[in-house]
C-alpha cells in the first residue's frame, strides 16, 4: 500500500460526550505530497471506554460486559478518474479455518480501487492430472483497494490432507474484468500431519493406543508370572 490512511487522517484519541448532546469530531487531513490515483480507504472506530474497575465483580471475580462500536468509513480521492482493477494470485498452500482443513489461495487487489461483484471459481488437481479433487465457487464478493485475502477451498468433511504436489486452476471475474491463474503448490508430510491432527472433523484413530496398552498389559502379566514362579521355586528349595 503506497499511502496509509492512518498517516493522512488524524483525530482525537479520546472525546467526552455529555448526555443528550452532540459532538462534532474534527478530522485533520494531510494530503500526500505525491498525487495518487483511485481511492485511499479506511475507517474511524468509535467505542465507549469501559472502566476497568467495574469490569470485574468483586464477589465472583467474573462478569459479562456488552461493548458497542461504531465504524465510519473514510474514502479519499483526488479526482474522479476511473482506475481499472487488477488482481494477482500470491501464495497457495494448505491451511485451516475454524479448525478445518482448507487450501488457501491468497488474492491481492494491487490497485487503489474497489473490485465489486467479484466471482471466484477454483479447482484443485494433483499435478499433471485432470481429475478435480476439490473445488469452490463464490459470488458477490467485494475487495477494498490495496487489500488481499485468503480464498478458501474446503476439503470434504473429515477428509485428511495428503502430502504431494498439486495444481490450482482459478478464475476471478468482476463485471468485464477477468483473471485466470494456474499455480502449482506442494503439501509436505509434516504440514499435512500437523493440520490433520488439529482438524476437528477428522475422526481420531486410537488403535495405536490400544496396541501400546495391550503390549504394556502383556509385559505386566509376564512380569507377575515370572515373579510368582521365582517365589515358588525359592520356597521349594527351602
């Protein structure tokens, strides 16, 4: 991002509003020396300050507090010229969302303009294969200027990630604009194992624990039998 709105727009960090009154909050805008195209966007968050002493109940040490915030959008422009949107595909790889395995494809809006009515289609295959393993389609999305996000391609419920080399084929459309990407990526054995262990939809196998427990039990029985026989032999010798 060429211009950060927090460096351009400044205001008071704390204000006090009396009951049944209004307050005019003034914003100081420092226009960048270099001209810019498109939009610089951000937001102003207004939130009530909570007294820390009143947050905790003196008896139980616990309490529930409701907090409300207001967000006012800010958009700065120098002219009304239209900027053509441009998207690019960044990193692709295995990840998780809400403790569920996904393939995350990072899409970046590299221009200072909104991308509206964005539709994305994604298909994932094994490398050098035409068989589609996973796919996803999403419509009516919006990207703010100079932002990026991870587009998720979900696996089937309870399906494990498998190590190997894969290919992502993706298209993104916004009105008359269209982008197509093909990108290879690899899922390592360590990453697959780590994410599979954390995925809450994958049934965990306890067979190994049963096997280890059985071995320990057999060893204990063998030890007890050995000690019993040793004791009997000693008694017979006496």
